[in-house]
C-alpha cells in the first residue's frame, strides 16, 4: 500500500454552530462558529469532527468535499486513511460516530 500522507482539512461555516475537533486523540478544541468563519488545519493521522449544526459546515479534506449532515443536525465523524485492497492504495474515509 502507498504511504499515508498529511492532508488538509478546511471547513467553511455558513451559519451558527458549536464545533469541536480532536486530532490524533491529542489536540482538542471547541469553538462557536458563525457564518463566514473558516477553520483550516493539517492532519497526519485522524481527526474527529463534531458539529451541532452539520448543515452549516462545508467540509473539504484531502481535496474533496465530505458531507456531514443537514441543518440543525448534530453530526460526528472520524476522518482517517484506510487501505483499499482492490486498488492497493489508501483512501480517506469518514466513519460516522454515534
């Protein structure tokens, strides 16, 4: 399998939401975001994202848009690399967390 690389996460907020994240189980933060706010970070492993209003967040990771939920919906997801045996490559996956 190819090597897992650092990837970038960018989230544009289009409304009010309480936002939390946890990078590699270590770096944790929580903040209240408003329309027009942008969150950017680089990740070399996994990132757990939590939104109180998932429809207000446009999430892009490793160059692709990743849907998290609808307006007013609480959503939690873990982004991490996964080996894809059929292609022999790694791919970024989102795992819902309940």
